C-alpha cells in the first residue's frame, strides 16, 4: 500500500506556479530522493504534504485515505515528521525544550517534569554525537549540532513518514555519517523517507527511488540505481547530456594566474583563546587559497577572525600592505574584506526587501556619487547577477523572503560579490545551491580571482576545495599543520596531511603522558 | 513513545573540544543567570541604599505601602509579561485598568461578586478582540491594542459621563477586600502573590508556557513544530485583558470609588517593569519572577524619591527611564555575548 501520495497537485504563488500537476508517491520502507534546481518546487511540495500550504488543486492521500492537513500539527499527529529546510527550531529556547516542545514529559499534576526532560534529552542527544549541556540555549550551538537536534526531534516520535528537506547542508562529514545511520535504521523499520539534497553523492549512497522536479513539474520518477548520474543532472537542468558532460564536475578551470608577489591579504599570529592558536595566512592577488581540515580545526574561525566577526586576543591583519586598525566587521568591510559567513540565517539578506533592493544595498556605497545613484546602473548590475547566478524569481522586485532556500543563498552571494572587495572570504559558498548554479558560482569565483582579488575558500566538499584552490592550508585544532602546493593539491595530499598531523598530535600526547 | 534508533558509534571528539564545550556551557549559564536575576540584584542594592540612608524607609509600614501601591501594576505587568514573551505588546491595559475600576465600582451595587465579575468579563472581551485580531488578521499588535486603548477609554468616558461622574463602591465586602489585611499583608498583595505564583507555574511548567516562549522565539519555527500559534496568541491577550480588569477592580476596592483620572501611561509603566525584569522586548525570553523584581524596583524608586521629599516627583520617571535604558543596553550586550562565543 502506498504510504503517502499526492495526485495532480498544483500550487500558485503570486507570479509563480510553484507546483504544476505534480504526482508523487512514497512507499513504506523506501528512501525517496526529491531533486531539482533551486526553486523547482521541492520545499513547496513538502509543505503541501504536511499541511503548511493548502494545494490549489489535487488530492493528498495518506495510507490510502484522502486527507487534508490544516496545519503542520495535524500532519505530525498523523505520523508525518518533517525537518523543514529553513527554520526548524527556536534559538532562544534550551536544547531540551526544543527537543520536547509540544510533548514534554509531565508529572502526576500535569506539570512539565523538567528534570526528566533534561535527562532524557541528554540521553537521546549523546547518541547523535551532541555532547552539550541540554539546558543551554539552542542558538549557541554549532549549526551542525542544531541540525542534529532537529533530526533527533523528528525521529523521536513514532513516525510512519520522515521528510528531510536538505538535512545535510550544514553538516560535517562525521555528522552526515550519523544521519545516514539513522536513515538506514528507519528504512529497516519500514518507515518511508523523503530526502531532499543537492549533494548527488549522498543520493546514490542512501536513496532507492528518485523524483525529479523542474519548474514545478515532475520530469522523471523511478529507481535511482538505473539512472546515470549525468542523466540525472541533465534531467534536472533540462539540458543535453553532452552539454552537461562537457562542463565537467566543477566550474573551476584550474590554475589561476597569481599577480604580483605582494600579498593582498596577510594575516599573522591570529589567536583566539579557545579556537585559534597562531594562524598565519597570506594570499596574493589572483590567488585562491583553500583552508582544509576536520570539524573544529578552526577554518570558519580563521575566516571570521580576518573578517572582524570573531574577537582576537592577538594577531594582525593587513590588506594590500595596510594593517587594519579597527578590528570589527565594519572596519574589515571598509578595508575591502568581504565575508560570506557560515551561518547565513543570522546575517546578510533582508528578507522583507526585494532582490533588487538587497543587491542595491550592497553596491550603493560604490555607485553613489554625491549621494545620487543611477537607477539604470543598479538595474544593470542586478540583471547581471540574476542571470549569472540563475536567481529564480518572478521579478527583481520579489521579496527575498519568498524565494526558495537556494535562491536566497544566491542573493546573499550576489550581494557580497557586488561590493567589489579586494579580499573575498567564502565559507561554504555553494551550500544549498543546485549543481547547475554551483558551477556558475565557481566560475564566478575564478573570474573574480582573475581580476586580481584574493580569495580564501572553505568547503566541506573536497572536490570543490581541490579544484578551486591553488594552495591549501591545512589546519588542525587552530594551528596550521601543513600547506599543499601545486601537484600536492589533491584529495590524497589533503588526507595525508591531516592524518600525519593527527598521529603527530597523538604521539605528542602519549609522550606528554609518559613524562 | 520513543522509537529505538540505533545510531552508529561516533568517535569521541578530542579532549580540547570537550573542554571548550564545557567552558561554553559555563559561560552561557552565567550570562543567563545575569539576564534573569539582574533586576533582583539591583532591587536588593537599591533597597539596601534606602535602608542605610532613610530611617523612614526602614519601617514595616513603609514596606506595606510599597507593596500595596505596587499591587495593581504588578497584576498588569504579569499579563504583559506573557504578551511580550510571545513577541507582542498590549497597549490597551492602561485604559482597561481604568475601565475595570469604573465598572467594578458601578457593579458593586449588586454585590462583591458582581464587582469582580463585571470588569473581568468586559476587559476579557477586549482581550479576546485583541487576540483574535492579532492572531488571525496578522495586524501588528501595536496597532490592534492601540485601537483597543482608544476604544476602552471611550467606553469608560461614556460610562462615567465624560469622566465627571465617580461611582462610589456600594458593597461593604468589596471595600473590605481593598482595605483589609491578613497576617499583616493587604488582601490585594496576597492576591498578587498568588497570581504570580500561578503565573510562574503556567509559564515555566506547562505546555502552554512552552508555546508562549516558542512563538516569541520564532513564530515560523513554532508553527512548523506543531505549536497552536493562534490559540496561544489569543490566550495571552485574554489573560492580559483579564488581569488589567482585575487590577482596576482591586484599585477601586482600595480607593472606594471608580476613579476616572488615573491610568494614563500605566501600560508604559508595565512594559518598563517587564523589560527591567529581564524579559526581552523582542520576545522569546523572560520570567515572571523578573517582572516582580521590575515592579518592585519601580515602586522602591518612587518611594525613595518621596523620602527625599525635596525632589520633584517627575524625577521618578527620569530615573525609571534611565534604568530602562541601561537594562536594554545590557540585555543587548548579554544576548550578543551568548551568540558570539
Ligand atoms: N511564500 C511564497 N511566496 C511566493 N513565492 C514563493 C513562496 N514560496 C515559494 N515560492 C516560489 O515557489 C517556487 C518554488 O520554491 P521552493 O521553495 O519549493 O523551491 P525548492 O525546490 O525547494 O528550491 P531550493 O532548492 O532552493 O530549496 C520558487 O520560485 C519560489 O520563489
Ligand atoms: Mg527548498
């Protein structure tokens, strides 16, 4: 019997037909991949399935019965657990409160039994590798840990269906393994899973079937095994296989021409009490330097420190030979440093403003002369970024908050690139972005480097790091443990350096114990 | 109900990472405590200064005066705490407070029960309207409750003949509630204490309370997590309306009449007390205990200024305002500190 099914569902937003006659069926015990470009309608389909939106047309059937969930709560009660793409949890509430919201354990008087709740929360979360005081505010945890809390919350209840909208976009490889373990377990219990991701490797590892959406329509559905990867991409993008094949894995072209010997960015002796212990970094104009390392190595922290978003105990940052005096985000921006932070929700875009206004905000300082701005110039820039990054919006005047998750990311990226900085610090620049646009972003980074920018790149996607970077600086526990140059810039080289550093650290630790 | 999910074993993180986690846990706890208990500490400090400097402040009678005059504001601020934690605001409580007093005094001719029920029903109804408009039309709470403020004030004027008629409390029992004492504390103070205890349990120990925090923290997330957002919103505005009406009744019982010329700006005092008590004006965090400390702090400041005597009473507002400004700045700083680490 089909577990969850929609037939002929349509959903229209002002100016967009987000879903157009979509049919989709989930069988018990299958992991069903839902893929498509940014703005294809994946999240909208999920929201229609779970009662967040009501479909304009078509029917939803759950375990054979026609249903119409009025709210997400109705869907949850019926046994459909969902991890939504953007907001999932309440940052100001404690970890335990988030985990148990709406199903807190209660004592005989009907009052919330806080002690039991905290104990159970701690028990559950240790199994997911989250070791923290569960009374802490959720918002103070690392993004990956927050996502694991959302996962634990979704899986804790007796669900028949678990839906995951891009669960891995902020996870580290180790956390992804945990997630996959959970999925395999659910699978074995006969629970149906809908899985959305832009990371194709993951789909082939974990999914049985696939449904591909393009512009709100289903263009393919069937077993995943039989579908060649390149064909999957061509179906998603609506382009020829040959064309897709020619474009290769990433949009990077390889080596960059390094211009001049003077570094455009020089950071020396960056120290932050817990996170960084003396990191040095130099980037010349036209160079893309990658930062490699494992979770907690201090990659994001290094970027934040340079960008003024992490307070430093010691260390200097120079841009084109001039030291930064004010160590704040504003000071860094003024000096020509642009930072794309890891946590995109907290900062960056203004959701209530339009795409055009968001990009304009970033370019105004550069374009305005005597306080006057040429509207036409702004239009040209907005137009260029929208086509280049394939920002899918009904018009430049659409509210950014109404765009799909990936398209919001692209607007954020466009804003950053439009500021014309001297140094670009990119933390996971292609997170949540579809394969087609990913190559565009990478090509754009290449172009900017060719124009003489210095780029520092952090990516948990090894391919992106290796192909994008001319040099990879490997970090471990907040110190530089090696640099890969030229031909050494390869996955093997990276792994070797990390492993060597680990064993060195391990032997150092044993020596310390022995003495 | 928990599903048995076996998760593959995870390599333990390095010792340094664990140490960092523990340090972060500790810092978070300290900052959280300062956020919650800051107002109490300041209250103790200010009271200690009063104790040392003013002999009259030290008397038991003075302490009672502070408590009894703080009781109506305390009730209003209790309801406001719930509203603000959901991320809303209720500007109508000042008008409802006056309206409640007038209606209570008028209804006292039918006995003490009527004197309590009439303002509760009327002000509760205003709360329902506020709540429904906020929850279902998604209009800004600021606008909705501003309209209710004007509406309630108009109604009060209509009932009291343009404010010129003052109804006297006719019920002896009702008047006795306002002036009587039990174990040395006035009845209204006992009422406020009981309701605060109830409020603390409601906010901290029930699922309703959890929904209140969740909505203020992130309305979208709360909805997706299955919180009944609209119902909760309606409930907090009803609660706020009821408590404002009750505060009016208490005040009428104490004064023996439904005074029409008080209550201007009481909503702002209540908001100030709540925020000084550590509740975030943006919603999502705060406690009932903090609100008590905030209300008492305002009361003690006022009392101390009366002790000085020579100082103009207007200075009370200046000082309260300064406190508010300092609290907001410190709150912002502490919230950022929690975020950055
Ligand atoms: N609330 C809304 N108001 C207006 N338009 C919307 C709204 N939500 C989604 N859309 C539009 O519907 C389309 C589909 O969006 P959806 O979020 O389903 O995409 P998606 O496939 O999940 O993309 P992504 O991979 O970026 O998450 C987009 O064009 C988006 O702009
Ligand atoms: Mg989406």
